[in-house]
């Protein structure tokens, strides 16, 4: 008597795949500067994985695609993101290059990040990663300009995903490609590339762009949200964030503004990623523009009240449902 052969079920695609570098984060337990500390707290942080964690906390299936070193920091990153509900099975482990690290240095006006990521495992990502099967099937693929600043190979990877859309040449429906400009001047200082033109071209090719009004002014000399949206055309959906004032989305020729929430800021690091997670959650829920922006502000406010790069956004979702 023969027995039927067991057939493994096809893996269910993630709702969102977030691609980019995540680092070990060493931060003081209080607001004193780094030089005055005798002990530091170890956590993890990276713009794209922060978004993935936020989306997982908001009830979505999120995956993170990247590369880490074969070291304790890489193991900590994968285990912590997995514990937060993010799928990490496709993350490559690089035996030759280390996981990146950054330190938080609190100051009287702001917390300054100190990066030790040059030559990291993630900086060795290249255009071949655009062929990862995890990029087939999600509703959204989220990337940021930070990746373009890491190396020439990383810049070519973003071009394959955002501009050429190579992963979906023959693969049916295309996901919405979400791009956060995330200009980090310190990362571009050693690159033989013009951040303004590279980030502008990537933004124009994306389906959804997140950009801060202040970074747009620094990059392109364009300060008004209406002008920023015009500069980034033909991107069909542009969200301009203006810190404590609010955010404006531009879609199909219509602008929608939502004021930011009044909040006592503990630390601004990670607030932009939390906003993106909230807004993208609204996209996945097919919410209208006003609701998307409101959820973005709620999640950003949660991050602003925390010292963690990855705050718990469950509270924001509960508030949004009231």
C-alpha cells in the first residue's frame, strides 16, 4: 500500500519586505554624554528593520532582508528582530565582514550617532540581492536612501529595485515600492557620488516617498512641501514630514495635511521610521489619506517618548481605533 507523499505548503509572502542595514546599538542609560558613562546598554537599530518591527507590532507580516556578520552582534540582531515578530530567515550571514555598530552620544540639543559601519557585512550587499525570492509576493517593498550611501554595490542594488524593478520583470503583480529619503550626510562624505542627485532620482522612481521638509531643503534647496512634491514628480505619492508641525501627502493632484501631535520629546531617533510604519500600516489597511497620516503621527509620538530605536507601537494602534 503506497502512501501519499507529503507536500510542503508554499510559503506565505510577507505583507512588507524591508531591505537595509541593521546595527548593534550601544547607548547610555540616561541623558549624560557618552564620555561620562561607565556602562552602556546593547540594543539593535536600523531604519528599515525599525519599520519592519513597527509593522509587525501593528499586526502585519513583515520580513527583513539584509546581511550581518558571523558574530555576536549579528546573532543578537536576528534573534531580537525575530522575537519582535519579523521574519529573518532570508538574512545572509557573512563570515568575512562584521556587523555594523553605532553609539548614541546624548548632547544638550540632540543625540549624536557615532557610526562604525564602514566595510560592514551589509555594505557588501550588491545588485544580486534583487533576485531574492522574498521580494516576490509582498504588497510593499520598503527601502531607504541610507542603503544607497553604504557602498557602490548597495547603490546599484537600490537602482535594480527602485528604478529598474528587476525583481518583477516576469513575476506578475508588482509591489508598491516605498522609499524613505533618509539623508545621512556623514555616510555620503566618503562616497564618490552626489547625494542630492542619487536620492532625487531614486525618489522620483518610487511609488511612495517619505521625505522630511528640512532634509529636502538641505539636499535640493526646496523648502515648501508643495515645491518638494513637484520636484519629486512623477512619484505618484509623496509624504512630506515637517517635524512638530505635521505632514502633507500628495496623491493624484490632491494634498492632505495632518497636524503632528503635541508630545514631550525624550529622543527623536527612530520617530521617522515609526511614522513610516504607521503610514504603511494605513496603506495595507486601505485607509484614506487622513487616517494614514494620523496613524503615522500616533506611531511617531510613541517613538518620541522612548529612548529605544524600536518602541512598542501597539499603543498607537489602540489609539487609532478609538
